[in-house]
C-alpha cells in the first residue's frame, strides 16, 4: 500500500509543474478574446463620441441623451445652449449630447 502512495506522489509533482503553467493559457486566451470582442470596440465608440463632442459648433442640430432635439445657439467648454423651440433655450452639459441630429428627419411644427 505504501508503494502505491509513493508512486502516486512522485508522478504528481512532475505533472503539477507542467499543469500549473498550462492553467494560465486559458486565462490569457479569455483575456485576449474579451479585449477584442468587448474592450476594443467600446474604446473606439468612446473615441468617436469624444471627437463628435469636440467638433460641435454653433448652428449644429443635436439630440441629447434625454431625447431633446435642438439647435446649438451657444457653446462653451462644458455647456451647450440649445434652442428647442422659438425663444425656448436650455443649457445642457456637452457630455449629455448623444449626437448630431439628421436635419431631414427632424421637422419643427
């Protein structure tokens, strides 16, 4: 019985070292997959959003994250003033502008 236990213990040490390094391969592979499927596309989307917010100027028609359509009548580093109707202006944080509105689809009544 002791011979069997000794044999099992000796073989386990050599296999344990090789198995320890092999255990990291799936973790590294999972990180690479997450990077290319989740992290990288999100970074590209954030970069495009920052560029769009940086390129805003007076007269652009935009939509906010809250769903307001408006025309930019004034803009600073952090705040944009939108005219959402005749003589109705609201101030919004530039980061809350979701994107430029398609002027052909947005019609004021």
